[in-house]
C-alpha cells in the first residue's frame, strides 16, 4: 500500500510524538485500518514532509512518532488567485479540487448577477469550511505541501476592486488575445471565471475599468467548471511548471 499523506494543522517537528486531528485519525484508523508500526507521511503547510510511524491507533485516536523531515517544494513559480463565481453543488467542489491539483494558490468564491447560488452568511461559512477540507484532501492526494486558501465569498465588484500585483485576466468570447499571446514573463495572475450564463455587459465593462485583460480560450463555449481548468492548465503551461 502506498504510504498515506496526512495533513496536520499544527507545526510538526522531528522527534515529536503527536496525536492526529479527528478527521485524520478517522481516515487512518477507521478507513485505512492502519495500526502501530505502520508508516505515514505528514505535512503541516510549511512546505516540508515528515516521515512518521504509528505508535497507537484506534477508531477515535491515532498517535504517531515523527522520525525525519525535509523540505519538498512542489509549488509552481506562477502564483494564481482564482476568482470563481459560485456554481451549484458538486460543480463548485469539483472546480476547487481540480484547481488545487493544477497549482492555484488562492480561491475566492464570488457572487455575480447571474450567480445561481443564494446562501446566507452562516451557510456560506459552512460551505467555506467544507471547501477548505476539499482543498486539504486535494493536497494530500496530489503531493502539494502548502495548503491553498479558500477565502470568504464576496461580491464580484469588491473582488475586482482589490489592489493586486501581476496580470488580471477575464475570459471573453470576443477577446482578441489568448493566453499564448500574452507577453512573458508573468509571475502572478488574478483569473476571473464567470457563471454558466456569463458575466453581464455591465460586469464586463467593470472588469475593464479595473484593468483586467480579456482573453479567449478557443472557439467552443465551455461550462464554467471546464473553463477554470482549461485556463489554469494553459497558464501553467505558458508561465508555470506544466509542459
């Protein structure tokens, strides 16, 4: 069996004996049914990986001994902040999971005029916590050792108005530029992905006011979750670490 990678929410040090979080203990003890003597890998978001072995395990509590650690940098040189207008149900979860596998650093869920998600503040915060857990699980799976941030949801206009370095991109079906025609080098990107129905004319005009560059992905109309992944892949090929 492949050695499981487990996120630990507190700083880890070599030689430490620690108790896994409740979620991690459930996965290791109940799902994987691992026991004393078996090995796991830990990461704490510091870009390090730690080798550990289990010293105690039951269905509720797992303790491990940390035996070694080293820096393992798998982050792309391209920093991407994804502004994603929220989609319903599993589509948003899918976008978050796959975006993190593709190297996105920050995700901000957005409301726009055509956004189909209507949630109050309490339910939004529960959603954010759920999405952050999806982000952690994606890092455990893909090998990233830094946890991307899922920010609280905000209005599109508020997000566009934020001061941000680097390139600002908005996908537009009538744009004259593509990702491949953008000039090198680029180290930071703020990428806006609209809802299924697209941004309104007023919203597109607003992005122009905030100096977003309109780009075209291709001749076909993509669903919002496909658009995010296609754009992120193209950006990583052009400016990042895919190729």
